[in-house]
C-alpha cells in the first residue's frame, strides 16, 4: 500500500492564515494492488489564493465547491464517474437543502452522471463563517498496476 497527498493548487489552496505546514492534506491517494482510492478532505468555495469566494451566494459557492472537487479528481486521473461517496456539510439545512439538491442534480446532469454516489448531508458549523457548504468525497479507480 502506498499513500500520498493530493492537490490542485491552480484552483484551490489553503488559507493564507493557516499554520504552515497545514496539518492535513487536501486529499490522500491510497494505492492498493491495481486500485486507487481518493479521499478528498472537506472542500468549499475557496480559490487558488486560499480566499473564500461567493460570500452569501449558495449556488455560486456550491458550483465552486464542485469545481474544486472536480479539479482534485482530475489531478489523479479520476472523474465524477469514480466518486462512490460524498458527505456534504450545509450551514443552514432548512434554508438551503432544496436549493443544494437542485444544484447537485444540475451538476450531475452536466457531468453526464446518471448513477449517483452514496451521499449524506449534515447541518454543520463550517470552518469559516462565510462558507455555506462544504463537501468530502471518496473516489475509486482501477490503475492496472
């Protein structure tokens, strides 16, 4: 078994105020006998400079979150077709769940996804007060190695 950190710094970076080095990985790739598992850490609407973007706009934050996870998947040769599980953390479940469900369905349609990953949505206080939504993901891909 081999493990290594994942990153997509052209689209997503750690916040400038975090301690250096940051004590977690953006994601971890684990290779075991011809299979790679990608464990993507909580990913939100953060840009390549580590800044929160689209404050107050759930749809824009969710779309940036999906973009960031997409880029992390791409960095390891994966797509949304490889995603087996997501966990979504939503700041205001009552206010935003139905909008998030619509945005997620639109995103999956754009990706051509018709078989959806297992998913859980949890109301939570996020690491920055301006963030409304954050996602973790687990993807599995065959490597043939």
